C-alpha cells in the first residue's frame, strides 16, 4: 500500500509542476508579445513622422535651378501692350497625411469624417489624404491650423 501512496503523491506533484510551468510560459509569451507590439507601434509612428517630414520638405523646398547660361535680356514691352495675367487655377488644399498603405489613409479619412470634415484620398502610393480646396492660401492655412488643434498633422499644399 505504501507504493500506491507514493505514486499518487508523485503524480500530483508532476501535475502541479506542469500547471505551474504552463502558467509561467503563458506569462512569458504574453510579455514578449506586448514588447514586440510596442516596438512595432513605435516603428510605424517613426515611419509616419518621417513620411510627413518628407512631404513638408517637398512642399516647402525651393525649386532647383540648374546653372545654365541665361538668354540675353529682352527689353520690356511698352506699357500699353501688356495684358493682365490670367488668375491661377491651382487651388490650395490641406494635406493631412501621406501613407504607403491605403488602409492607413482610409483610417485617417474616417477620423476626419467623424470630426465633420470631407476628405479624399489621392491615388498613390503614397496615398495622400487631402481636405478643402481654397483659392487663397490664408483660408487653407486657417483650416490647417484648425486641424492641428484637433490633433491632426496638417500642411497646406498646392
């Protein structure tokens, strides 16, 4: 009889060790998953910031002028012959993001619509999310400032 009791005690001890090992491994896997998730989120945020910075630089960068010989200056035309320049048809828009994946652009469009703004996705990649179409830059700047106050990253583009 003493042998049976020893086997029972050993069996319950092994089961307890198994359960403890299983719980320990579960905790470790959850912790590792949490750390990997945080790393991925930070990497995506950095990528988003970098793409927004590139977009800002592209919009605000002065045009590149190659060193080429300039043609001889021509005398100005008489005052009577000048015609006023046609108004520019290009509109000022507010860009709220540029994304390599369409799903991210659609998410921002949904957020803008929840906040009461109409937004469109310009074909890509990059998929650019834009809102508003203004003939004056001042109006576009006002909308961009309003969006920034609501937590969006917004820049004015033409």
